[in-house]
């Protein structure tokens, strides 16, 4: 398949998602979530297609995508590890724990390991403040983390 055909297929799939969901009240977030579920991220090309379909500017769509941390502009790793950055987790050692993990993995926030296994993202509260520090791997919560627990979580994700 050539590049033009890929772009046309992507645009067609994005348009179909929009058509299915634009009848909803406040359709942009459901559309963005479905596009991300389909592609693993929100392609740059989607911004103008969404804007045109919803009678918005491309800047408005871009603003929504960049405001919400859950939307990505590039593919993530096979597993997404979200580390809580809220005050309770920071006060219980979450910040040095995160710095150690990122250093060991050789990435920064929103980065993906070289083997494509893990993307690490910040999140600002997982609701486990009494069990801080906390993380979420592929939707599964982990609490009372220490370096050993986090090492085990990463090792499991890499298998």
C-alpha cells in the first residue's frame, strides 16, 4: 500500500468514527477517545477532519487534545504505566521513585522504552492518596509502591 492510500484509509476511518458519534451532545471527547482507541493515538490529520465535521477551528480541536493528558499524538508502547504526581504521592516519595524509574528506563515522561514495551506517563491523582505512592499499569492500580514493587511491575510488563 502506498503512502497516499494509507492517508486516504486513515482519513476514511476517522471520518467514519466522526459520523458514528457526531450526533452525541458534546461529541468531541467521545470522537477523540474512539480515534485513539482505533489508532493508538490521535493522528495529526484527524484535527482538521474533526474541526470541519464539528464546525470548529483546527486550533480548538488541538486545544482539547493538548489539554487532556490521556490523548497522545504518537503511538504508545505495548503497556502504559501511569505514575501519580499528585501531592500525596509526592509526599510519600513518588518523585524520587519516578526519577529513578525514568533514569533506569532511559526515557522521559511520555517516552517509550527502546524495546517498545512501556510508555511512562504522569497522572495527577489516581485516588489512592491514603496508599501513596501509586501507579496504574494498563488500567490496573498499584499502591504503596517502592523501588522493588516498581521494578517487579516493569519486569512483568516487559515479559
